[in-house]
C-alpha cells in the first residue's frame, strides 16, 4: 500500500477533479458501494451506489454557515444510487416526485 509518486496531474489537469475522485472512492468504499439514502435504508433495500451525495446539501450547508471543509468532509458524504440521487435532489428542491407509470398501469420503480 505504498503511495505512488507518479503524478496523476496530467489526467486530472487541475483542482477539484482529483481531490473529489479520491474522496468519492473513499466514501464509496466506506459505504460498501451501497446506497445510503433514507429510502433505501428505511426499506432495507440493497442498491448499488455509483455516486456520492452530500448528506447536508451544499446549498443548505451554505445557509447554515458551514465551512467548505465541514461540508466536504467524509462525515457529510454518503454513497448513493444515481436514481436515488436525482430523487433526493428533487425532494430537497421541494418538488413532488411523480412515479413513472408503465403501460400496465403499475409504477416503475
Ligand atoms: Zn437509495
């Protein structure tokens, strides 16, 4: 587990990219690549997570006066499924989420 001295700077030219990638992987691995959203947790669903979400959203954290370090800390990050991420973001924005209805009249989950 030695840290490679090879620079990855050429791949992630500057700034946010490389740092976020590292943080993202850390959080995904910590959470076992499983969605940690409240819906999946409440229903005991096992959903593959490919994205990382802010538990307290950036907008909310800013409103609360949180520092960037606190907002971007792993303790405020969770692994999340991309569909759940969309849903959570919509909920945070106060939109009602309409389920998609299939041709047979049942909601598509
Ligand atoms: Zn979920």
